C-alpha cells in the first residue's frame, strides 16, 4: 500500500500575513492566516516501496493554507480569502529557484541575454501574482 503523502513531510504550523478587502464593507485590513509548512524529510521513510521513492523524489517543500475565510475586522462578517493560493511552494515563495529551475533559468539567460526567462510556458501557479502574501 502506498504511503500517505504526509509521511514524507515534517509539518509545522505557520501564520502568514495577508491583506484582504472585505466584499461587504470594502474595507482593507491585515489578517493573520494559518498555514502549515511541509518540509520534506531528509530521507524516504521506512516502509516505502519503489513507487513511494519515485513520489518522494518529486516532492517539494510547500505551504498549505488552512484558513479559507477570515472575519472582517471592520464589519465582523466572514468572507472567503480572495486568493486561489491554497498551496505555495517554498522555493517559489522565497524567490530562490533551485536545481532544475535554476538550470533552466541559466540556460534561458544565456540563450537570450537581453530578456527575462519566458515564464509564459510555466503552469499558472508560477505566473500568478502573489500580492499581499509576502508581508
Ligand atoms: Zn467588512
């Protein structure tokens, strides 16, 4: 039986600031949103089969958002967090490309010295702006 993905990570709760506008009263406030930071374990856990090892190799450290909604500080009504980011990769978050992404960016920079790496081919999660999530 395949291991639960959580067996591959160390989980740690984390609060991150977010600035949201209430859809009812239109006031913008700063909120603390609960996330869990999942850090990949140093080695494959015991009991892992070949498929688990392959999965483990592809996993990346990431943050999962626990809160879907916040309570407006102005009017007291709950509203949904207006962001589709419920998962953030830690390397994306910290702006430090690693391994194959770094290699790809170096290759892109060398072949097109006057241009930034072409991010239009990347999945949407890499190109969407993350306003208000860096504090
Ligand atoms: Zn409000």
